[in-house]
């Protein structure tokens, strides 16, 4: 047993795995709770939350214990993503903030982009806040919440991989991509 604890401690130190990503938790349902609200609160995909609870419907009973699966997105990744959202979508509607975070998550899940949040955000030439240093500014509570909501939404939606502000870019290549939606000043595309 002591050897197992040492091995776990070693991997935690070596790879920066945070305890919040290793263990699941539970949530006691209160009035007004939905799978969506619970998933958004804990930053886990709603589909994963429902599957972990063998939910055949969205019905929840007050007092019911809901198993919240461990997240694969670390708190450091959430913070980095929230800082990007803050810098890219400051002044945009809340839905636009969620959509910006969703683009990053869609890229992580895509075969044509790097496979981690950090690598997607720091991929050369992709996000202006990385090159101008705004990525280093703290995120607002709203941007942090938008990240959790985007994680809850993960695996659903229209597959946007790009976004741009038409009044701030002259990139013609982006304009050739299929538009999925427009929110505030941002056009989202795939």
C-alpha cells in the first residue's frame, strides 16, 4: 500500500495531475437543479454526467445524489482558457464568451489542431491575446463561468473551429469558411 501511495505521489509531482482530476464527486440535487446546471457548475460535459448516472431522461429528484465524474480539464487549463475568453470576447455577449471557449475545445477534439487546451491556445499565429500579452491578464468571473458552460456543452453544437471579428480582420481565408453562427461582433465558422 505504501508503495502505491508513493507511485501516485510521484506521478502527481511529475505530471502535475491535480487531485480534482483524479476523483469524482457527488452533488445532492436541490430545487431547480438540472443536469445542465450541475454540469456547468462542475465543468463536466452534460453527456458524460448523464452517462455516469445511467440517466435515461433529464428528470432529477430533490435530494437525489448525482455522481459527478472526474473532469479531464485541469483547473490550470480552465484558467488559461478563461483568460483567453476574457481577452478575445471582452465586451461581447455571454453567449459569445461560451462560443469562444467552445471553439478552443472543438479544436482540441479535432484531428487538424493540437490535442490540448494549452497547445491550441499557444499554437503560433492563432490568437492575438497570446502575441500581445493580454493572455496574461486575469479572467472575470463571467469568463470563468463561460468556460465551465462550454465544457458542459462539449460534444454538442455545430462544430465551430474559427471565429473572427469582420471589422478587425482582413483575413480572406477565414471568410471562405462556412459560417455556423454570428454572436455579437464575432462570426463563428468551420
